[in-house]
C-alpha cells in the first residue's frame, strides 16, 4: 500500500534502578509530555493501543496492560500486549506500523514498560534467562551474558578485534548519556565519576564473562516509554513540524541458539553457504535489508544514507556485531571502522546519541520505544530541548535508523525514519 505511516510524538520516563513509579504512572507521564510537544493530541484520538511488556515475572501481575489501559480510561478502545524478548518494543512498533499501513486505524498509541527493580539483579538475570530454552540452557545455568560472551570472543578473533575495540562502544554510549538527564548512567553511577568514562575504566571494571566486563553490559532498569503512530494525514493536521515518516520497517527471526545457525537451510537458501556462523546476526541483516528495500536504500550505500541511529547495545560487542549486519562495514574494514570512531558524535554515523541501553538503560518493554523516541527527537530538532545541551544533537539529520534486538539475535527489527 502507498499509505505512509508516521511517528507523530513520544516520550520516555527517566530510566533508573530503583525508581518508585508504577507502570500506569509511567505511561501517563509519557503521554502528558507528548501532549506538551503535540498540543493537538488528546486521549480521545486513540483508536487502538499496543502495549509492550516483556516479563510478567517482575511485576507478579498477569495481563498488566489491563491495569494501564484502565488507568488511562480508554474504555472501548481495542488493545493487546506484545511480548518478544528484548525486541518487545520494536515488535510493538512494527504491529502499530502494520495496523496504520493497512488503513484500519489512523492513530495508535504504543506504550511499554518494565519494572526490573522489583527483584534482585541475580533474580532478574534468571527471569531473563527464561527466554532461552528452559529445557536445555536454563537447566545448565546459562544466562545471556554467557551466550553473548561466547559470540563476542569468536567474533573478536575472526575479525581481528580486541577487547578495547568493544570498549569503545561502552565509552561512547555512556558518555553520550551524560547529556541526557533521564538516563540511568547520568542519574546514577556517573555522579561518582563526574568525568567522561575511559577505555581504561571499562577494562578495569569487573569481569562478567570473558571478554565482557561490567561496563560492556547494559543496565537493568525500571522505566516506561510511549509513542504515537499515525497516518500522515493525521500527522500533517495535528503534528505539523513534529512528525517523522516511517519509510522502512523490517522484522525478522532466527534460531534461539546461536550454534544452531550453522548451515541452517533457510539462511543457506537466502545468503549462500557459510552464512551465518554463530557470531552473525542474520535476523538483523534480513530485517535491515527489508527496511532498506522499503525505504529505497542500497545496501552498499547504507552508511552514507543514514544520519543517526539508535541501536540495541545490550553488550558492547553486540553493537559492533550490528554494524556489520547492517552493511555499514565488512570483515575487511570493521577494525578500522571501529577504531576510527565513525559511530561517535561527529563521525560518519552517530550511534546512540541518547545513551543506548548501556547509558540510558534497558527496561525491556520500554527500550525499543525509547530508541524510536530518541531518533524522533533528532529528526524533529527536539534533542537540544530534551537533552541537557546540544552536545548530542546531530544537526540537519534527515534519515534515522532504529534497531531493536532479542535473545542472541533471535528476533530483530529495524526501522528507517525520515523527515517529511
């Protein structure tokens, strides 16, 4: 269909651990902030709600979206909740995109949250590990830092990278987060440093699972986010100058276990023998290519076609793996790409100026929506207003990419945003 879909407003709460805000309050606060930016938006405009919440274990509440929906007073408005691991937020955005694209709805709210501070960090890691196969990996004591560490070590050796190369992503994102007063890093541990984080700080932080250190890992968080997905007709009328067009959208899947990807028939049919091995995010490549195709972006020109990106940096190594999956670099030049800091502010393609998961935080159901909102701020010139300064504002950005990621690359979405 030729109908264009837009993101016409959005906001996120501060992310923190702990933070004493209930899900219904978090979403209500986000909606109020959105209304300040888009005064023509009213709750009565909402025709459908998509809720994004990963694990009911944290809140000990089944169907928690019912409580949020009730609190907002949205009687009669249809809704459902999506749960898809770390890609829950991206999947909710994709569902809203399809619903508007189909012509069924003109105005959809997407709201996500997670309350991970209701449990200890060790208990939280156990809950998240329940997204791996509980009949096998969980029984063996597997948790996601272990899975990512195995991929990171192999990826590092195969591509001529070092631990310090991964640490560059950790330094970049946490230092970007200092310009964002809602970020968990700025609100928390940064207050002990009161200076930029360094590679040496990352290397000296506690080893989690080789080669990943504590500062190579994202932050367990509490927080919420909301965005408004609309038809372009509605956006032009009610959010003129404050909306972006979603020109491309892709959602793809892969095996739960990274090792099962070797010689998998479906991937062999698509990409030929030898791809992917256990270090490659094939679902990221496929969903990225789908989004590029929809947006008219040639793969080998993707780096030059995108001005800013918010991508899923659950671990510093996964961000670097995503660079390759999205065709920004390849095996021959990835080392130089990383070391030349081409994804830093002022580089070819600034990545995670909002702080990413390592800086802003990772309350799973809210994360993908937060990433979309941060990209939206860049393309509507709201970043200097929303951040502490213009330090993390990518001036004159016209095209943005938003990436959301689950499991060990088990489900991944990518979106292309453009100014109208």
